[in-house]
C-alpha cells in the first residue's frame, strides 16, 4: 500500500521554474504537486522577489520546451494564468518554465479596482445605494455582500491632481506629495468613477475626502457606530512602526487598523483622534496604552501597502479591516516582513501588560502588608509588640476557623504549626513578623472557602480587618462569614424603616412612605403593586407640588387597598419588611437609600432614583474631566428637558454628597429570633456608580477612622 501511495504522489508531482523577462531564473526548479494552485506559485515567487503577490502576473514562457499547453512554439501569444486554477487544469506539465511580469504600480492598482468592480457587479447584479452600508452589521461574518454604485460626488478627472495634492497637504507630505504606491491606488480609485464596498467598508474618493487626515497618516476608513468604531489608515512615513522598534524606512506605507467598542472610542476621542488623526496622535494613544494598560486601543498592521491591502481583500474575499486581532496573526503569518512587524506590536502589548501586572502586584503586596500590620496593631491593644494566642480569637471567629470554644485550641495549634514551618518560635508571643508572614498561610476552613473562595485575597483581608474594627456581633463573639452576611440585609431594612418612621409610631404614613417610593418606584428595581414613577419637578408632565401630592395620595391609597392595610395607619414594620423582601433589592440599593434618608430632605424637596444615580454615574470620569456635565447627561440619557436639567443636577449632586457624608460604613442592629445582634455594613461604592472607596486609615498610633479614597 505504501509503494502504491508513493507512485500516486510521484505521478502527481512535476518540476517547475519561474523566469523573469530577461531569462533569469527567479524561482526553481522545484518539485511541486500539480494540485497546487497557480496563486501558491505566485506567492512563492513574490517572497523571493520581496514584493506583493498581487503585483505579479504568471504566464507560460513563450516557446518553452517543458510541455506547457499554453504558449507552445507557433501557438498564440501566452496568456495570464488564472490564480484560482490548479497547475494541472492550467495546463502546466513536468519541466515547465513560467514567466513572471511585475506590474507598474498604477497598472496594478487599476487591475485591482477592475477586479473589485467586476466582483461587485457579478455578485450583486447591479447598482445599490452605497451609504446604506454604513448601517450594516460590523460583526456578522456571514454578511460578505459586495456592492457598488456610481460615485455621485466623484472627483472630476480635471480635478484629480488637485485632489491628490490636497490630500498630500492634509497628510503633511509637503512638495514630495504622497508616496508613489499610495498615489497610484488613489488615482485608480478616482479614475474608475465608482464606489464599491463590503459590509461597512466603503472605498470612494468622496468618502476618503471626508475623512479627517493628519500629518504622516492617510485615513482610508473611519466608522463610528453603536456596535463598534474603526479607523483604518496608511502610515505614510513608517513612524508608527518605529514606535514599536521597527525601521521607519522599511515600513513606510503599511496599512494599520484599530477596532474598538463605543466606550473605548470615547477614550480615543479624548486623546484627539477624530480632530487630529496624525502620527503624533497615534503616538499619544500608544503611550496611553502603556500608562493605563489599555492594549485593546492599539492599532495593528494588516498589510504592507495599500495595494497589498486590496490584494489580500480580493484573495480572501473579506476586508482585512474586519479582522479580529487573533485573525490578524493568522492572516500575516505567510508574509514574513509583515509578520515581523505584527510580532513587534504584540510583544509591545505583552510587555506593557506585564509591566502593569507587576505594578499591580507591587501595590497589592504593599496593601496586604498595610492591612496585616493594621490588624496586628489593632489586636495588640496594650502595644506590647507581641500577641498572645488569645488575642487572635476574634480573627479565628471572623474567618470561620473557630465556631465554638472547643475549636480555639485547634485554630491556634494550626497557626503554631505554620509558624514553626517558617522558622518562628512563638512560645513567648507572636511577633509582628511572625503574624504578617504566617497568618496568610493558614489552611482555610470550609466555611471560609464557601463564602470567600479558595484564597485569602486582599479584599478578604480588608473585610476581616473592617469586621474586627466594627466589633462583635453578639456580646463578645463574632459570627462566621456566611452567618455574618445574612445579618446585613435585615439590619439595613430595619435601619431604613427607622429612618422613614419620623414619628416613631411603628407605622409608615403616606407622608413617611413617599421618600421610599421616590427612590425606588418603577426603576430598575422591582416594586410590585406600583404602576408609575412619582412625579418630580424635573420630569416631563410636572405640574405643581399640589398636583403631585394629589397624585401621590391616590397612588398610596391604591397601594394600601391592594395589600389590605388601613390607609390611616399605613405600613407596620412587619408589612414593610415583607414588601422589601418582595422587591428583592440588591444590597447596594439599600445602602443608597439609607444614606439618602440619613442626610435629611434633599435641597430640591425630592429624591432621585437609584437608577438615575447609576445611569449618570457611568460617566463620572467624563464629568470630572469636564468633557460633559450632569445636566447634559440627564438630557440625553433620561429625557429631561433643557429647562429642568439644572434642577436635576442639583438633586444629583446633593445625593452624591449625601453618599459621601452619610454613606460611610457603620454598625447597625438587627433582631434575629428575639436576639439583638450587631453587624458592620460597608457600602461598595463602585457598584453604586460612585467614585472612590471606603478605607480604614490609621490617623494616629492605634487610632483608626473611615476615609473615602
């Protein structure tokens, strides 16, 4: 069987050479299967000549002796071989000699454009409206339709040179003008008088003319859409490649593309990309990715030249600008020069991410040590400089190592074993070094893993320290992680009721319940039995306070009737707790409400909703940078009229201040099965769309205070 297979392979192989017009052998003779495509040979020859395969034409050499069925002596003149045919079907036999011709840049560009227009006509069957393409999917790879149309805004032939000169000037090319390769492609695009496209990538003189250009770069594609944003451009001088360590002269003319999500496009806008798409802007973007670890903003090289870009597009039937980054690697692998540049970019990306990871690890290590020393100092209340085993009992309880008194010795023995393994003798007491080294190495109990995971992460150390500072849950005892967490919501709900119950009669009247529904009604949170938001001065349809109060009275009456509660009494605490349970609020929503109510009546007389806080809070960085304002965001995102945005802005800023002043961590009480318990509640500001986080800071030796950082 092996010998038969070998004979089949031999029968399907042939020897082949490729010569230049001068007769000089460029490639071969090489043995190759006759099932290989003509395009494969063209790529091998292009690699030898260090040019793009699209610049080459292969044809049988006139009068060759190798048995070519095309171009034999006395036959018709040789014709170009079809790239898509295999060698056998192209009539190439054993010992054939092919001839390679390198096209002039302008001729090559015109041939490429003709292929695009022919393909668009063939696949679409006629003219299509071009600009509708801008609204097609950016992501769906199944959409590969080609379209073309007459360019209604085309540049007249008599103005072509002026158009090219204007482009050269806007790209900072000076008297030298655009590079020859780029000028050839632009000239061919202009000359064809039509526009073609695939999905959202449009090639047309009028479209290119509308792009913002900058020194050193020629933008050929710019798209901003909800699904994502894209910029494809030619690095005319090679300076972008030089940023990544390549030779500028060697990589002048490379085509780059950058595809990002809408939020990342906002970052690029802040760095000046839309208004100044110059090489200096891209330099700033690359530096920003290094500083902020946003490597997803980096552009990637997709073709060595504009003609190569178009050739690749035709060859693979998909615009290279659509590549995801993992696809770029596969696409450039067979082009050594381009692959080398792509590797430089990815190495830069990896190095940047490694630097950032190391910085983050350094910060994490420093924060862990600060917390461990803080815990040691807090537990060492007499400032002895060492701890007794009994001093660690609260930590064993908080972390779940100790559930009852019988487990205390077991926890301490476990810690002593770790200390011994690390070379610490704790017979006379536990030093700070022994504690900070060995506490993080303690085997984790099952209750810890169930709640916190399999490692003693930095955020867990924060919680252990904060809980220790907050004090015991019952008498002098701390509860374990999950039991402690189960106390938080009941404590917040109890505190919320007490804040609402102004007259402390154990019921929430219409007046007392109204602030609660202003914060929660009909937003992102569930509010069963409530059909509409409460009227507020900044909302559409606002009439007056009297009218709003009348509407509220009707809403409250219907609510009480639906829950069979006397209107004159309102909600007892038990009914309020039951209703909050039905609403299934997140903990952060209750944090928000408690701080808002604790701060007292808002300056506007009305509370904003938690949903409003989160919506505007998403743009805190932009607001802080002065790129937008609360009022502008309220108008565009919440539909608040321009006349009322200042009123909403006042309410929003009041609430942000309330969260900073009254939203600090605090010890709350709750009643569980008739037993009064205490629990520390720590608002997670990042989940609430608020900047900063609460930290315990040592203001003086052994004196701690909550500060917002």
